[in-house]
C-alpha cells in the first residue's frame, strides 16, 4: 500500500475497520497528534499502546466523532469521519470514565443506552439479559448504580457498550479495577468477538493484556511508531533473546564472547548474552559450559520501555 499522503488511496472496501493518514490534532498550543497514521484491519483485537498523554483516548474519541481532527483523513468502517453518523449504530465506545445515572438501577441505565440505539420492547429485554450475562452481573439488575463497587460499575459500563452489538468496539482501559477472574473472561469474550469478524480496539497499560492482542499500535510523540503483532514489535524495538548463564571464570569467558562481537553483561558469576539468532544458543552453551542457564524471552514491557524514551 502506498504510504505517501499525496497519492494515498482508500484501500479495498471491507479490509479495514479504521484507517487514517496524516492526522493532526492540537488543543491550543498542545500538539497531541502530529501526522499520525493508523491501520486497523477488521476482525482483530488491536491494542493502542503508548505513554500517558500520547493521545490514545483522543484518537478513540476522534474515531467516534467526539473530537474533531485538525487535518488528515480517517475512514471508519469505510465512511470518512464527516459521514460517521452513517455507521454510528455499528460502533460501541467504552470511555475511560463513563457517566452512568447514579440514582437509576442498573437495568434502567441499560434501558437508557438501548433507547439511544432504538432498541425497545422484547428485543431490549433480551439484549439487556444477554449483556448482563457477558459481564456476569445478571443479579445486579435491580441495584442502584451509584452504590455499585468500582469494578462492578466498570463491568456495567462494558455491558452498556455491548447493547447495540457493535461491529467496531473502542474500549478505553476496560479492565481497570476488574478482578483477575473476570478479566480472564473479558479477554476470552474479546477474542470471540474478533473471531466473529468484529474489531476490538483496546487501550491498556497492562503488558500481559497487550501481548494477547493480534496487533499492537505503538503511539509516541504524536505519531504511530509501529503497528504489528506483539512479537514483531519486540523485534522492531531491537530486542533479542537473552542467554543467562552461571559460569566459572566469568571474566575470561565474558572477554571471549565480547571478542566475537556479542553483547554481554556480567553480574558476579552470571553472564547475560544477547542472542540475535536462536541457532547460536547451542554453540555458545557448548563452549561456555555453564553450570546453570536459562533463555529469557524479551517482553512487551521491555519493548515499551525501549520505545518510550
Ligand atoms: N479536551 C481537551 N482539552 C485540552 N487538552 C486535552 C483535551 N483532551 C486531551 N487533552 C490533552 O491531550 C493529551 C493526550 O491526552 P489523551 O487523553 O489522549 O492521552 P492518553 O494517551 O489517553 O493518556 P492515558 O494513558 O493517560 O490515558 C494530554 O496532554 C491531554 O491533557
Ligand atoms: Mg487515555
């Protein structure tokens, strides 16, 4: 696909849920997005990663038509942003903090959201039962929303997002405050949605969660630094597998490895060697004859730290 904004053309229909080029956005003198691109295929879980304030929420709000871009092009489900109303009923947005009516019951809040999408009567009752089951809170239906615990409130917020069976979900830190068991079931549910062809865009600061996504988009300094699978992102950050060895004569052995151009760090009798090709691991082990060793895989957290500076 040609990347130059001048001869960029809209890709094949139905290929992407969101696609954007040269997106800029400033809040007065604060330049948040500075010519950002984004490519989110349909039917994937896609994690927007980036330091605090890098513009993840701003981008989500823009995709929802809640924040205007200054310039650039964005297509959401094949519609340009200024015609977003055509696909609005197919979008679901879970904001970082959703205002629910605190004095209403859970069910009444869900009815309110259903009403926004024109879902009524029998269909509404069915849908409310279904989304409450997804978040495993069927028993809270009659409780006053303002009295729910933080995590329960967050789960009801997700239920509201699901009420219109959206094709494209934008979930801004959906698992904050959610217990590990529920989190696990949320992720299973997100994966199922993607398997059904729906697109799930998520922000999170929990790297184990980002690692579960099909794709990661790493935002920094107002741009998209990389968009790829978590494994590819680690490669992009230049991270390698590390061979951790306990050896005798560590000083001498370290010198040998350094002479061969390997990157080595020493801590007491432990050597940490960065290995680009897996095939070299066996060779190094044979020669170094460690008394103990381990191969440490790079983590997405390492990549995040490296790409954030
Ligand atoms: N309506 C607004 N008016 C002024 N500044 C804003 C507005 N919305 C966002 N900003 C600023 O834009 C920058 C990006 O904010 P945004 O909320 O998009 O970041 P984020 O990547 O979601 O961060 P976090 O990881 O903390 O959620 C921040 O400096 C924020 O203060
Ligand atoms: Mg945010």
